[in-house]
């Protein structure tokens, strides 16, 4: 009897699943709490006076720990700094119809947040356009409490 | 709407990645044979060691292996553990034993369940025999063997067997 | 500083799906080939390092099973990077610089991305709190970078298509290429976008494969190889992960790595760029200051085959192979991982 690889190997469905329960720490914890309870978005003010949203825990310039006391309100509206139109949404995406991914710089922030924009069509998307968040009715504390962003009008 | 709740301190981010998983040639050869009730190993051309399941190249010498060897469904317990924890859909009563079994003629061990043996009687060197499911239930799976049970024969000196296996290693 | 060279390179033919072999079985013949090519046996290898991903493989400690391909008896000195194998090359190189007794090192990479959906699996590299829960697939993320280039007036979609065309044309001389040919750029631009502005030709193919290189030091390299590809410089740098905190028209880490490796302002014959997406090729040309005389991706680059977790190591292997064969004297190799050129390794290789 000879061992050889002439025949195709056997295949089967396999799922790798992990539950993952991730501690947020105080800063992301406050960020998500504000979204969940008040529909407010917060950014982190750094020593250099920049406001980063989503917030960060460590000052990118001084490497000092930042504090929840340095969180400031941003948005809720913002402007699109880059975008892409996804004609076929993928499993787990925020929307089940074609939508845009966008980097959104919320008013008052110096960095951008990644999220979906429910613009209806690719022709409605433009770098520089203004968008506002649409929050979920049921919120559990997390980035998906923002269902998506929509064009401001 | 959100009510006054405790502040967020954690988020749940489950993942589930799906694979169309291909097991490769060595394991496929093993699985196809066990579907027919046969246990196969492959022999290293340098050391003569027989590995179960078969592999395309020798674990110790990297030489391609092409010779298949059929093994009996009986062997000797090399080592074992007593399980006291129930797993998610486990139907066995705890405690139970899992063992590394060196099949007669093999130079590597396979792992399987031991039943029809109280955990107090578990010991290295115990002769065991496979108990199969009904052939109508056989698939490409080691679960065609339900478990191994003691044969009642005299123990074999497993440390002597293992030393003989070790001596074959390419040194 | 101790001289270290790449003396051999091997890879599996790039194919859409590996139907017969598992990871160890894919790696075994490639390792055997590189050793045999220089007349060495596995016992002559002093240190081994590999690169692969458990998430791509579908189970934890997947790289341990691949060690079955090496004949690790007596026990070997070995390490692993959970990621692109070019970083395994880096580890082996650093070790050889520091440890005189390591004269020969084996580095290999492998992956069978076809088993899962790499567009999603690689999203596990994004921020687990803020980005991964939305599952922004890898093509969409690269598209955000492409859009930034268009918005800045730096590139057009045709520029992206021309990069794909160049790679596929070069791939015609690569016997192991999965894809090659001479498509018309205008015809490519007629195809639908996947994540605008990116189209299929802008994206990497799905490829299963394994690759390996051998490193040797000083006179040992000269004994084993007529013309070793000396590593004159090797460096890597990493950008902040969040896309919203970077200027996506740049890859600062690629620039810094290139400077540290001595790749800037130096003449090179060839450059192998690990640019999974066409706009990234454009960015890398700018950051590495690739000049007109340099042939980019003579192998066909990523567009002819993307054996993920080994594709970056292949870039180093392709440059080295051409130096060893006397087809080039000096080359730059680049490898990347992380979203939108977040982490970059640049090396300068040279023949004597």
C-alpha cells in the first residue's frame, strides 16, 4: 500500500468560535456609556490640545496616561474625510443594503472615526460631506450602539 | 431607550470564523481507511518507526514516507489521565479515563477513551482492545471506535516497549 | 557587523486552493528543496524561524504542527512569529548578528487562506473595541486609502490599473505565477467596483502556499553559494493602527523603515514591493523613492500570487534569487502587515 497525495484531501466545515468579553478600561468605558445613555460622543483632549475621537488612553506625544477628566464632547455631526461604496455588504456589517464605509471627523475632533454611512447610493457620497449618527433604539454599550451615520440635512 | 444602568466596563465581541477545512493527505488516508474499519500508519524509511496516523514525511528525519502499514485494533496503554470535568455535551459519567495507546506494531501513540474499566484499575502496560460501533455507522472518524477496553491479558512492560521505540530514533 | 546573506529561496507554485496537503505537508517539500539546493541537510541548520497565523489556519498553535515538516530530531532551536514570515526573517537575521554559533538559519512561511474568508479574518487585526465589531473587510479598508489618494489628486484609477497591468505582465516570466497576462487597462476600468474605487484587479488574489529561505553568515555563505545576496540593511517600523489617525496617502513607517535600512537615495536594480492593493504600490514607490531605472516587481508581485503569511518573505526571496543568479546586483525588498500599510519591513540586498 502506498501513501501518496494523488487523491484530494478530505474537507469539512469547521467553525472557530470565541465568546470574548473585553474589559474596556475607564476611558472607553465612559465613551461607550455616554453613547448608550445619552447619545453623546466624546473625544480625548491631549496635552498638545488635539482632540482624538475615538478617544485614546495614552497621549501620543508625551506618552503620559490620559484621564476620563480630559474627555470632551464632540459632534454629533461630522465630516467625511474618506469613504468607499460597498455594493455587497458582508456578514456582520452594520447594514444589509449597500452602504459606504467612511472615516468621519466629528465636529471638534482632530482624528476620524470609522463607521458606516447609510447614504442610499454611491452618488450621494462625497469627501467633505456632513453626516450625523443614527443611534440604535436598544443600546447595550459598544460601537454598534451607533447603527450608522446618515447624511446631515 | 437606555435606562440608568451601571457604567460600561466591558463589551462582548464574539467571533465565529468558518472554514472549509482541508485535513491534508496523511490524515485523509487515515480517515478513509478507518471508514472501512482499518487502522493505517506510515513507516519511516530511515528509522523503521511506524507513525499513526500516517504522515507524508517523517517527523524525525523529514524523509518522505510512502510505505503504509496496517495495524491491529489492539495495543497497550502508555499513559493515561482521569477526567473529572464534564464538557459541554459530554454524555459520559465522570470520572473516566483517556489514554495514550500504543497499538501493536506502532511507534507512536493514539489517544482514545477507556471504558469497561474502573479508574482505579487504570495503569500503564494494560492490554486494551478497540470496541467499534456497528459498521453501518462508520464514517471518516476515529469515533468509529467507541472506546478501548481492557482485554484481561497480562500487562506488557510498557517501559521496555517505549525504550525500544526510543532506540529507533535517528540519532 | 557580521555579514548575513540569503543563499537560497523556494516556494510552492501559487495556486488558488491547496487541495491535497495540509500546512506541514506544504512546507516539507519547500524546506527540502532549499536545503538540497545548497547541499545541506536539516542538521546543518542552526536556527529555524517561521511565520504563519493561527486564525488563517483555523486552530491555535498551528505553527507547531508545521514543525513536523522539519525533522526536528535531535531537538532544534526554533522560533515563530504570529504573522508574516518576513518578520521571521528579521528575527533570524538579528539572532545571527548576535550569536556567532548560528551560521545557517532556515526561515519559512505558509498559509491556506482559501479555507476561510481572509477579507474577514484579517479584520481581527483591527481595533477589537472600535473597528472589528463592525467587520470592515480588508478591501473596504484599502479602498479608504485609495480614495484618499484620488481626493488628493495624487493618483487616478487608471494609475491603479496600470500597476496591475505591470505586475501581470512581469508575471508572465514567473513559472510559479497563479495569474499573469496582458489585460487592457481600459477594459479593467470597465469592470465593477468591489469597494469603490477598488476593482478586482486592484486586489490581491486568494492563494495558498508556502515558501522558505536559507540565511548564512560570512564565509559559510560564500562556501554554500556562489553569489550570496548580502543583507546590507534591514529594518521595520510600525504606524499607529487606527486609520482615522493616519494620513492614508502616506506610509510613514515604510519611509522610516526604508531610511533605516539604507534604501533611500541609493541605486537599486530591482524592487519587490509587498503591496496587496495597487494604490499601496504607488505609495510605496513614493516612500521608498523608487526611481525610474528600477524594475518594480519582476516576479509579478502580489498580483500574480499572494500566499498570505509568506508573501512578504517571497519578496525577499525573489530579490535574493535574482542576485544569486546574477540577474541583478542590488535590490530592495519590502514586506507589510496590518491595515493600509501599517507595519513595514524594508531590506537592501546586494551581490558581491
